C-alpha cells in the first residue's frame, strides 16, 4: 500500500452520525470560543483551568466540548518520543518486568514534559482530557488498545500502541481521540501541524472501531462483537475518513482476492448529502490511475462503484473525496484455475 499523510445501509444510515446527532440541538460556538479565550493557559493549576473552561456553560456536553477543544488546540504531539515508546514496547514485548520498570520511569518524564512544554504522546492527551473532565464533574476514562495505520496492525496484530477516551454524557458513553483530532506530524518537515479534526469528537463507534481496538472490548461500544482478526483485516481509513463522515461498506476486508474478469463492488456511506462529482474511485495501475465515477449518482448518501479487473496483478484501490483518500483496498487478481476433467 502507498503511504498517505496522515446490518448495513439502513442500519448504518441511523448509526454513522448517531453519537453527534444526540446533541444536534447544541450550538458549540460558545464552548469553542471559551476554549479559544483561554488559549495558552498553563497547566500548573488544572482545577482552575477546568473551572475557566466549564463554569459559564450549562450542559455537560458543552463543558466537555470546551475542554476537548482546548486540549486539541493547546497540546502538541511529541512524535519522536511516541516512536521511541513504540520501539521500547516491542523490545520489552516478552519481558513484562523490564517493561514495567521502564514504564514507571517514563511516566514521570511524560507528565513533566506535558506540564512544561505542552508536548506529549497519546497517553498524555488521554490523561489530560480525563483529568480536566473529572474536575468538571464529567465521568471520563482512559482507553488503551490498538491503533491501525498503513504501518501498524495491518493484517496481523502487533502491540498495544494507542490511548484514547470514553466520556459519559447524559448517562451514555461516547468515544473521542484528542491525539488524532489535534493534528498530524509532517515527516518531511519534521514538524507537528495543528489541524483540528472534529470527526474524532463523539465519533460513531462503528467508524471508530475501524482503526481503534480497545484491550477491554466493552469500550468498543458496539452491539455486535468485533474480533481482533476482523479489525486487522478491515479496509484502511484515515483522518479524512472522520473529517468527511465516511463509513466504508464493501469490500469488508482490506485485501480481496479475485480471478481475472471478475467484477468488484465498492461502496461507502456518507453522513450527509454529498455531490457525486466530489467522490471517485481510483485504480492504481503502476504509473497511472484509472478514475471511476459513482455508479448511482442519484443517491447522495450511499455511493457505489463497480470495476471489472481484466488483467492479473496486485492493485491499490482508493476512494477519494476532493482528492483526499478516505478508504483504501488491495485487490489481488489471478488467472482462474484450470478445471481438471
């Protein structure tokens, strides 16, 4: 797969935005403006910061929104240390005592780095969000588990490598990922780019489970049990998938094996009406891409594509919205086996 910078239709039509639609009557402008008002506040007094962010808001979700927006806007991801942490986890994968000793030492450093420099790794984001929410009398927990990218936990499980949060609002649990919502690390320039992605705020559990798998399965927040094997074999999604509110439907797996001249159906659902000229399927053919238009342009939510593969080979297939990749697949095309009479 190429590296990009970082049941069904009727059921999904009601669930893809089910989390946020619980609060469709809420205007978050006031909460976001309060978060912006206190931009640059220090972390030396978390009770005071939590009070400033939440005191003038009436509902739990608005208070949490202000806290979430502030954390995403003021904390920077420490990519270098994050990579180092993953390497250490792999090194100590089979040595729990050595890992525990190392982890104890590094926790203090992570906390100190967060307070002084406002830079941290995913566990620091999750910790800060939990603490500020708790100080505002909002129940919030840290969820540890597996994150899935083009480089990790694809086709086979590796190690737990990510932390995020579940928050209880109006007696219902919701999922957020402040680390990924805050921006991304641009490797070519070795800088963190602040680029808030609202798609990770109260994200649909169905979409969230495409690239988050908790160690404690209850935090999937799904009615149906998703297995770890299904998780690692699912199509690849990106931050843009959350940004555009996209739910991939078919194929169900990242890798699909077919015979020459077989036709494959690709489909996805968007959480809002989308003009079909903005969404296309791209078949990578080595030095060129073939662009396929939507099969059913009259449907602005359910988008389908069909493609018949006439030559054998391995094909990278991407669905793009406004030239941003939102879901990726690999199609392996082989010659049909000769039948033995």
